[in-house]
C-alpha cells in the first residue's frame, strides 16, 4: 500500500498544479487575452493527469479497503482548485495511520 500511497500523492500534486495553471493562467489568456491556443494545448494534458489521478485514487482506496463514498469525494477533489491538496493531506494522514496499525 505504501507504493500506492506514493503514486496517489504524486498525482494529487500534479493534478492540483495543472488545475491551478489551467484555471488561473490558461483560461484568462483564453478569455481575457483572446488567445485560445495555450488552453487548447494544455487542457488535454490536464485531462490526462486527472484520469491518472482517478486511477491512483481507485488503486489506493481499493488496497486500503475504504468506502466508495470517500473515494468519490477524493476523486472529485481533483476538480476544484486547491481542494486536491487538502484531500491529499487528509488521505495521506489516514493511510499512514492505517499503515502504522499493521
């Protein structure tokens, strides 16, 4: 489960950063600056990172045998700026506590 936790943590950070870049850099360039090209190039990258994030969440929650509701909430955390970082810290703490028990 340690490797699954590390994969999840990496993808949570990458997904969070890519979402922040998309929302606070690429979208203003598109809609305020009138240049859609940067967001056209970056959006597929963010989409791929989010899909990998969802897979790592599924992997971690399956290995830890945690509930589906919590898993879906953590998956959705990758859709809201800054929330993936909060979810990552809470999920990591929960996983480390579980690892300490074993």
